[in-house]
C-alpha cells in the first residue's frame, strides 16, 4: 500500500538532473529483446556471409584425421598434440563469430543508452535476495506482464519458424538421399530462411519492448512536487535567500549611487517623477550617469543635490530618455549628446556668472 501511494504521489515529469543521476548509478532503459535482436542479426550475418567459407576451412583442417588416421600417434604425447591442434583449429574458426557477437552485444546496449562505468548495480542489496521481495516481483502486475509477454513471444516466434520452414519440408525430407557435401548448403539455406523469419519478428518485438521499457523507466523516474521543489532549491537556490541577496545588492547599489550625487555636475529632473545625475569633467569623452531614480528615489536624489548645491535643471523629455536608455556608470549615448551638451553648457555659464560676482 505504501509503495502504491508513493507511486501515485509522483505526478511530475522527471527533471534532466534526475534522469542524469539515474543514468550515473546504472538505472537506464534496458530492453533485453533489443539486445537479443542485435545478437541474432550478427548470427544471421555470419550464416549469410562467412559460415560456408569457415566450414570449408574447418573441413580441410580436420580431413587429415580421416584421410591418414594411421599417422596419429596414440601415446600421451601424440594425443596431446592432437588435442592442441584441434583446439587451435576450432578456436580460430570460432574467433570471428565470437567477435561478431561481442560487437553486436555492445552495440545493442550502446544504442539504448550511452556507455557508462558504474559499480552501483553490483553492490549487494537486501531487496535483491529477500524472499518476500522476490515473491512480490513474481506475483506483481509487472511479473504477470513479463510472463504473458514471454508466452506471446514464444508463440509468435514459433509461428514464424513454422511458416518459414513449411516450404522447405520437401528439401528436408530429401536430405536422407543427399550427398554429404550437399547437406551443408541445404542446411545453410534452411537455417538462413529460418533466422530471417525470426529476425523480422524480433525486430517488431524489440521495437515494442523498447518503447514499453522506456515508458516504464520514465514512470519510475517521476518525482513528487516536494522533490521537484527541493531540487529547484538545490540547483537554483532558495528563492527567499535569493530575494534577500537581491535586496542587499540593491541597497548597496543605492547607497553607492547616493554617495555619488554630491559630486555630480548636474541633475536633470521631470521635475519630480524622474531624476538623472550626470558627472562631467574636461577631457571626458561624454558625461556619465552616476545616479538615477523615479518617484521617491528621484525626490531623494533631488534633495541631496539641493543640499550640496548641485545644479538642478528641469527637462522632462531628456530626463525620461536618459533614465530609460542609460545604466549607472555608463556614458551618455551619442543620440543624446546635443541635448546634454546644452544642459551642461547652461550649467557652466551659470557657474561662470557666480565666479565673476
């Protein structure tokens, strides 16, 4: 009951982080039918292309035992040499198909998921040896599905084999009258037709099984809403903490900005909704925005400017444009050079008049 409730609570699709972690610990999509299909394909390829040549080579190597048996020493040394020779011949003959099957097995697994190295599946777990857990797996819905699937596969593959061999019945009956050398080709032809029929059926079974296993794997990786929230906190950070950090940064930036207002050359206002403080010295390429704000912040910038006798010029269009287009500590863009130059020129003329008095 607890497992069922736990499965029902997992309503959210898994995140990429959850999928990556599952793959790292060896929990991957695994269709045994797809691996079997690739191994069977390797066997069919071997029978179609290499089996005849290998059989002839093997026959020539073993012919000496039939043609000249009297040359074989029957003592211990002679029998040892015979066994070593036989082992070498058979081993050389089986090396290529063994390599072919090995490559097919690797490809059959690699096509389902990327290759990975992990020892986690080898770690002993009580659930793997627990009789109770074993009984649950046997009598579970999944166990029933696997049983039905196995019986259905045997039936379908068996039917395909019967249909493939039906036309070959006459040839198989005539094998008793066939010369020994001709038996090889008849057997190869019948085996190839049989394997091709099974291969076609297994291709369909493998495709359906992989789709089924993929859906099961994705369902197994589903997450609860609590797990999703916890993962978000771990990867993106706690939203409350991030909000506090953002507030602290904004507060520091505001204090630094306010400290720059007394050193500004001019403050352009709207007159109360917007305020932009500019700093300019001879030799600078363009004036720099050292502070800006709207509403309450604009009023505060204006109050600090009045307190430190920084000139305040009301120019609503320019104040709004600079506030929208220029960030703090950035130079005024070229399209605003003329308007800003007029304001700064006006301020400098006022400063000159004050100096002459």
